[in-house]
């Protein structure tokens, strides 16, 4: 019989947090012998299972409670209403004061000027213009609700990103904060044809004023070279494009910018001031909950959360672990709604930064559909970097086959009996065959919690590097997670 998980409470004394935050510290136990440790959490968790299988109330709740007890800071994204659940879990863990709820409905006390933060951050590498361009690429993915490149749109997207890059090079050398409004104004007032030598254009154009300001300011040799390249781009490349091509490129950028110039998105992400920064997660142990569920806020909720996710991901990866060793987590349910091309790199590199990702979806088919044509290889590659995989009851055949293939195969004895003419057994033949350790049908029948199942949620677990589990003497473990509806 599978064992219910065993939790180990994080000691409050005499251990300090620094003593707790060792990679071999057990967060909770799957069995008497096998624990989920802090080090394993840094190798990330992937949870899958059909709707109603108990993902959120079973394994994910167990994992998040253990992170809270161990003092993790983190970022939580919302597809459905997560506020009540996280308030309850934080209260149980004594972490309610650490919960920061970022909401559109509560008077909006928090502001995060994401562009200016990316440009001005003191973290190594954060101030590069390249990061801003990658951020725009991520926003394009969010707006299009995909993370794949469509060949028909590749030219326009790349050209739009070139336009953004050169505009940001100029604006980053000016005094005013970098905003979507300033990017849009610069692009729409950039020179056409021979305007760059026109005195009237130089006098009335916002782009001309910013170019002049950038030229006047003191610059490093690298900034001088970048500014010259940007100036040549606007003078020789963009200005000489035919009107139809240029208009299409501009529209790609201004359509994105316009989404940030009105409503709640502008108030939250484009305010001149910033009072919410990623550093609160590791300096103050805050758990930042983005309480703008997609089920209520639709595309606006996706864009706001996706932008904050990207910026916080970069900051997590670049923080100094020697001065701020606190473990961090990223929690993303319905992951297919927030996936981006940057995730592929981030997942593979962020382990050394002390960050634990917990990603969940009903099926890997959801991820395949978002990434389209060549997406299967990209998804499989990324999932290969998620060390702990938990599957709950699932009826999606590709997901079940993917998981059972990860569990692997084993040699099994197959016996066949021979009968003579009179029906008497004449012999037994024993052969060995390679058979899967688990079948998709084993996944279909896992318990999904609720009163009928005594509030128990079953899930199969595999962990890269675990070796043989004591419970099964095999590569997988059948875990039982108890639902606790107080959190």
C-alpha cells in the first residue's frame, strides 16, 4: 500500500534560517526513507493531471506548505482565485505578514514600472538593452498566446524588435524614465525620408529632441558606439523604408505599447514610481501573489502577470546568493497560459540561483498546442530539466504515455503452458521480455480525493537521480497526499 507523505516541521529554535537553508534539509517525506529536500526543490517540480484530479489540493498544497515553513520567498501566478488558499496556507505557516497581494481590486497600492526597473536595476546584466528587447518578445508571446515563431510573422516581429532596440538605446540615455508611452512617441515621430536634416522636424519632433538630449549627455565609449548605431538605423534604415513596410513594423510595436497606456495595466505597470520590486522576495522573505485571475481578467491578467513573471525571473537568477541565501520559488498553475521562450533557458540555468519552480498543467498536450509545429521537442527538452514529476489521475493519453516512458521498462518473466492432444499440460516455457513498469491505465485509476476517497489524493512520483524507491524497489513511488481544506 502507498504511504501518505510525512511532513517535517521546520524548527524555529535553535536553528537559524541559514542552518535550515542547506540543500540536504528535508522539506517533507514521501516515505520513511525518502524526503523532498531543499536541494531537490531547486531542480524543479512538474505536476500534471486532469481537472479535478487533486493537483492543487494534493501534491501542490503539500509542496507549498513545506516551502512556506522553510522560509522561502516566492512569486505566485493566478489563473483562478488563489487568494483565499494562499492566505490560509500562509496563516498556518506563520507567514501571513509575508504575503503581498498584488490586485487590481484593492485600491492598487503597488506599482511596478517594469521597463524602468529592467533598465535601471543594479543587478549584473539587468541594465542591458537586450533584456528590454527580450521582454518585448515575451510580451508578443503573451499577446499572441503562444511561444512559437510563425514563419509568416517572423520578419515583422524581428523588424519590430529591431525598432524597439534602437529606440530604447536612445531613450535609455535620457533623463526621463523609460515608459511605453515614451517608446511609442519616439517611434511615431522618428524621421521619414530626409526629415533628419529638416530644421522643422528637429524643432517639433519628440524623437529629434530625445536624440539631441542623448548626444549631449556624457557617455561611455560603448554608449557612444550604440548611439551612433541607433542614429544610423533611424537615418538610413528606417527612414528609407517604403511607407507600407514601415507602417506595418510600427503598428506591431504601437499595438503592444497601446495595451500599456490605459486602464489597470497602465496604473500597475507604467506608473512613474515603483514600490514593488523582486528584491522583497529574498531580502524580506515576501510571497508575492498576483491576484488577477485570468478567469476574471482575461488577456489583461495574462499580460500583467506574464510581464511581472519575466522581470522577477530575471531578478531571481541574478541575485547574489552570498548575501541573500533565502530559497525562492515560482508557482505557476495552468502553465500553458504563461509559457514563454525565455522559460527554456531560465529553467536550465536557475538551479544555481537557489530557485525552485513548480509548474502545473492538466496535460502536456496543452503545452504542445501552445508551441505548435516544432513545439514537442521544445517542451520535451524543458520538461527534461524538471527533476521531480508528479502525475495525478489523467485521461490524456499522450501525457500518460510520456510519464510511463519516463518511469521506464524492466525485464519480466513470461510463462506459457503447452498442452498435449488430450488437454494435459506437457510443459512450461519461461521467457524474459522487456515490459513497461507502469501502464497508462495505472494512471487513469488514481484516487482524486474528496469524501469518497477519505480526502486522499494519489499520484505517481519520479525523481531524476533518486535511484530505486524503497516503497516499490523501482524508479517510481506511489504517493498519497492528504487534502487539508484549511489551506
